[in-house]
């Protein structure tokens, strides 16, 4: 039987989809590259916003309508966050929680024999362990994402993820080292360490994120080590100093901001002020030459006044981020903010999102322009048409270069000459 995996959401989900791919192949199933022709569809869901839920449910309805005899498996954060809403998954054959991924082949075999719906969602507890899985490759990618942390203890007032992912749990260093060594032998030159609350890595057993980065940088064959999204407050001077000593470390920092207004941050139950965030950014820029700082910004959070939005926008503009993901607040049932007073009208959220996006697009172009004239090492990933190959510098600047040969996975020196929309255009340096 053939299977196809639909992946929604973050880089952690991408890692977990690769885990399921390997589980299925090792159990004798064939991986289909055609999403319109598979016997089994596995949906690895995201539930960070109501929009995410809607996309997942729309896909389920589409699959059942177009392929009435197919087997549909729903897993990921959506069923884990709302385990009591199983009636909404009546079109799904198998529902698996985040902690039950390794049971996928077994549950499929059971369903094939009984044709009875299976629901297997277990709530996390304080004693839940880190999922004992590792990947051996990352299909169709030149960099490998490695999940080293799961869960979150922060409980931001707008976020359902602690309920979908449980408490902080970290991958032991010895297991991480073995996984890294295997990926290096498979030819991966860059790895990206990812987690649900990546900054909390190791706090459950006496280590920290620096320990994981140092481990990754020690592996022969791995030439670059990059971090996924970070909560900012753990990026203190001690951590920054350790990272500066690692030649393989990539100076790109995605520091989740959410708002540049202290009053809004407090209602969000974020654990820093705008001033503290700015200090972290200043410390990073002082320590790493030409580092890039990217972020997420939410607009229209419950109670956000026009003045608070203006303060947030002014703060975001002053930081001059390399790139910003702007999104309107989406109410999530089960969170404290869901019933908060002074919810913002949708049209106001849309208008604020446009204002914030316009100003961050300007800072994005300013950042790309600042890279012109530099000569950088670029890891090339894929052809993008017109004879160009696309790759990324260590600070994650997207680069395209004219080339008539296959340079997938190669790290080459490129002089950045000009900006073309979302890319810097470069020439190879001899």
C-alpha cells in the first residue's frame, strides 16, 4: 500500500513527518510522491491558530470526497490539544496523539483488519518522556532539521501549544550525537536544531541549549549549525559568548517578539519587556558581525489599543529586523485569552497587519541591500528557474546565482552584487 504525508506547521512537525515516513517505509509501505494517488493519507496537523484547524478540516473533507476508500490518519497537535472533540473527526479512520506516533504502523494494521475507527490520544503528564526517535535522512533537503526539545512550560495567554505538546522534554546528548553522526555520514552539511520551546533545551536534566550546539559543532562533516525559533530571554551574555566561540555556528537568530508594547506583552504572559528584548538584540549584534535578527509579531491581541499598537509598530521599526512574520491574533478555545475582554474586530486586525507588514517589508529590503558587496559562503539547495540556483548564506540571506550545473548541497563562495525582490543576486568567486 502507498502513503502520502501532508505536513502542516513548524519545523518540528517537518521532523516528525520524516520520522513517520521512515516508520512507514520500514514497515513495508511505499512512499508516494503523488498526493492524488495514495492508499493512505497521513495528516500531521498544526493547531496554532483557528486558520490552521480550518485548513486541516478542509483537507479531510476533500480527501474523503475525492478518495472515499482511502485511509485517513490524523495526528499532530490538533487532536492532541482537543482530545475530547473526537466527534469532529468522524471522517478520519485513525486519530493519533503526538505521543503515539510510533504506534502508527501497528494502528494501521489493526484498522486494515477491522475497519473500525481508532482513536489513540493520551494526555501528557509531568513524567512524560522525550520521544525516543531519530531520523536517518531528510528527504529532498540539503539541511536536516533535528528535534532536540519538545513541550513548553510558559503558558502564554494566547497559546494552546503547551496543551498540545506537554511539559518541556529534551533529547539526551548521547542520542543527539549519534543522530548527528549518522546525518553527517549521509552527506548533510548543515543541521538546524529545533524545538517547541528550543531555548528550554536541557533544563529538565541540567544542561542548556549551548550544550546541544557545542555537540553539533563537534561532529566531523557537519559544517553549519543553525537554531530554530527561540524565546529571547535565555539568550543572555553567557550563552552568547559560548556561541561566538563556535566557528560552525550560523549567526541567524529568530527571536520571538509578539509585541513591542510592554502592556500587551504582560497581557500575553510573555516573560520579558521590550527594553530587555532590545538589549538582547544589541548584545547579539555586538557579538556577531553581520548577524540577522528575525521575529514574529502579533497584531490585534485582546485589549490592544491604537496607542499600544503604535508603540509596538514603532519598536519593531526601530529594531530593523531582517525579516518579520506578521499575523493577526486568533482566539484559541482553552486559552486564557479566549475569554479576555476587549477583543479586537477582524477588520481592525487586518488593517493593523497591513501597516505592520508594510513597515517590516521596508526593513527586509534594507537588510538585503546591506548585504551587497559582501562575499559569503552559500549552501545551494535547488534550481529556481531562469538558469538560477538558490542557496543561503550563514545568516540566512537568500541568494541566487546563474549556474548550468548541479550544485545541490555544495557550499560555494559568492559575491553579492544586487537585490532582486527576495534574493540577493551573486557571482561565484574563484
